[in-house]
C-alpha cells in the first residue's frame, strides 16, 4: 500500500480477465504472465480445475483453470495466458483470458466480502476506476489452499526484492518492473506504465509500415501500430520474425504495442539498484531511467513517462483506426450529424493539414543517409528505399513555410506519383481519422501551380470528432508542381530483321 503526499492509501493491482470475470491481483502476489502452451504435461494428482503443468524456466508449474470451480465454459483459446501467483513461498499458475494492465485503487474503495459457509476465492470488490465494472480482488492465499491442488516453491521472485507488506511495492521509493527480452537486450519498464500484455501479437502489413513500425495488430477493436523498441531506443532492430509477445502502452490518445521476443517476469527493483547511464553511451538517453543488475543479467530500465510522451509513440497512438472500417468516397459530405468518410491523415508542416490516406503508400522514418540538396527548390536530396532512388522533398518549404529542424517526430510520406516514388518530409504526424465534413460547393481549382498559395487556396475539411477546419492538400499535385509533367520515355523501337541484313 502506498500513500501520496497528504493523500489516501492506495493499493496497486494487476488487472486480469479470468473465468469470464474481471479480477484484480495485488502486485505482491503477481509474479509474471506467460503464454499458455497448447499442451500441458500431466501430473499424478487430481483436483477440480487442475489442467496439468508447464515448464517455466527451471520450474514445473501446476496450472489451474478456475472456470471449472465457477461452473463457467471451459473451452480453450490459443491466445490464453498463464498468470503466475505466489503466497508464502508457494506458487502456481492460473489460466486467464488476458491481462488488462495495472490500476491504483484507493483502499477506501475496497468493499470486503465474506460467505456464511465455505471460503471465497476473493476478498474484496470495487468498481474499476476507468471502466466502472465490478472487479473482484482474488485471494491468492485461498487459491493456493484449494484442496488437492499442487503448488511449487516460489523461485520466481528476485532475491533483490524488498516488499512492503500488503502493497507489493519495494521499500523506499523502488518500483515493480516488467522485464522483457528484445533481441539481445533485456529491458524493464515500471508496471504502472504498462497497460497490458499480449501473447504473440500478429504484425500485419499497413501503410504505416516502416523500420520503426513493422505493421499493425488488432487490440480492443482497433488497428494499433506495432513498434520495434530497439529502433525506438536506437539500439538496432529486432530480427524479422513474428513477435513472441507484446507490451501495450496507453498514451491517453491511443495505444501502441511494443514488439518483444519474450516476456520474462515481474521483479521488485529498489532505487538503490538503479544506476545512471552516461548520456553519450546510448543513442536516446532521454528514454532511459538507468541500468540495473537483476540476478546476473543487466537490464535497461525505460523511463515510462518519457516513453509515453515520445512524439513518435504519441503520433502513432493517435492513428489507431477501427478494425474493418471501409473507405467510401460518397461518405465525405456531412449535412446533418456525423458521417464516417474515407480516412484522412492529419500532419504538421508548421500548421496542421489533412490529406487522403490512400494517397500515401508508406510512412517511413527519417533516412540514415541522404545526398545533399537538389536542383529544384525544396528538394532535400536523394536516398535509397526498397531498391529505388527516392527524391526527398521538404513539404513545408514547398508550401512557402520555414523549413523545420529535423526532430524525432520528422518522417517521410512515400507517394507513388505517375508510377514514380517520391518522399515528402513532414514535421510530425497527428492522427488518422475519417472525413466528417466538407463543403461540396467549395472551389477545388487549386492555386494554379503557385505552391506558396496552396494552403490559402485549399478546400477546408473536418476529420474525426474535431470541429476545427483544416486545409485539404492533394500531395500528388504538390509533387507534380515540383516535378513538372511526367516524362514518358518511349520503348526502344524493335529493328526489323530485314534491316539487320547488310546490303
């Protein structure tokens, strides 16, 4: 239990969907969450709900399905997980549907529960502070006392852990961290910044695909960007293999999923074990709190607040889109009430503008190398992308605005214009939202080739739930104005055989 300055006592829980109900586990009883194997090993024991055992590193962990005890449907799903719980030196695994993040609940909000006969598997209930749903606090001690259910010695907790009784938080100002493996690195992040975990998220192709974003996955009914944390930290990149697990972050504007190779464990990390990292030793020191030795493994401890505030993460989170949303050009006009039109990309060139998303073939990070300058104004240079020479144009400069400095949020929009690839450098991405209003009577004559007048001459649109008016840019026409008419190179004329015979 922790207490804010002058504030009420607060309990910290891991939120789990288990046996079809929402349950909370005190962090001092929650060890880790791992994917559930499709097949479990048998045990020479019989108890209601005992499924078998799984290998957990050096431990053979019994796994129990509480749905049997609660009389619920016991059908298995491939995406279920095992939540490892422990109490007084003993541990076992509980089959769960999903982990739903971490919540801080005021102790005053907990309602004690009891039964006239028998022992309940939960000790308290409360209303979840975000969802408003009734949530039960699972009593780990009662679960481990279930008749006939075998348990094993709890060897999952780091010997470095120092736990404050009843709160699951380390002594002093330490924290509970989730450790993960990504490539050759072990990373850790405070559980208060983790929304939930996903077993083996599928990274599907998307227009957002880039070195940083290998694809999107479905979460909570929306398509969410999958981020390579090694690229984010400047530590290289993951192997081109499907993620073994995912860590969901909630920025408040939307979600992103960090692609991982493996979820390792939850450990208590006292602050005196957190060592500062010299700023020159890592590419992005602003995203790190430090480095710590857990057991004999060094792990980089991420700064959760800085991670959630990173412009790349926030920009990607704002572009969550509904699964299965289709783009119908006729939906774009709103006369009364909101309409769901084709998706538009909102981006910044010093001011925010909107452009149809289907005009953009790909979104990629700033290139590692690029030639200097070009013959035409606004041409920053050339880079190589997907085996082709890619001209890079500064969109702000082309529109008569000051050329911005390159930041972590700067990225390239790759377009195919008349069969030729070209990239537009933009300050930052804001969101992807459906077109909700446009005036069909607005003039779309354009600026007559005057790019410095394009913003003033652009038609105005509204996207998503926002009521602000944004200039709509046709980025393909911007490129054509710079490049000029497409040059058609005629195919070589085939020479008749008769012309090849010497006279």
